[in-house]
């Protein structure tokens, strides 16, 4: 796999409004933003573009965020995966962070906070 693009962020959410909102904000900060509406589409984009950061919802059709996370970690364990979810679950958050997720944020996520987390 080629080196990850540190200015490339893959956004994954089945909520079109969230994709537009977060995508527009990240573009203003000069990130190259890729968007996917489910985990399968996201995995394909990930393997093609090698983004440094993936921001994914947890609950999605086809392949959920946790499955996507494990697929990404299997091929690129240095990727920063940030979960955003409207379904707060402390046990899931703890499990995912212990498994290597970079962060787990509850929706609604402040756009400035999200940019700050991505910059880290």
C-alpha cells in the first residue's frame, strides 16, 4: 500500500446532510475530502486513495463502521479512524478505542472540534 495522504479525509455516513456539512467544513480547511454512504463504498475508496484519516458513523447499512474499522486496521493500522455517532454507547466507544480507534464522538459534533481532532 502506498503512503497515506495526510491531507485526505474519508467521511463515511449514510446521512447526506452530515456528509455535506462535515465535507464542506473540511474543504474550507483545505482537506481533500472523499465521501462514502456506507462501509463497502468507504472500503473501496480507502483502498484506492489511502487517506490518513477516516471519519465514520457507526450505524450504517451494508457494512457498519465497526466492520469498516477492522477492515482498515487489517491493511493500514496507522490510519486514524474517528467514529461519530448519534447512538451513544460507552461500551462500544471503550471497545473501539482500546482496539485502536483514534476517537469516538457523539453527534452532534462541533465542526471546530472535529477539525481539531483531525489535526491531531
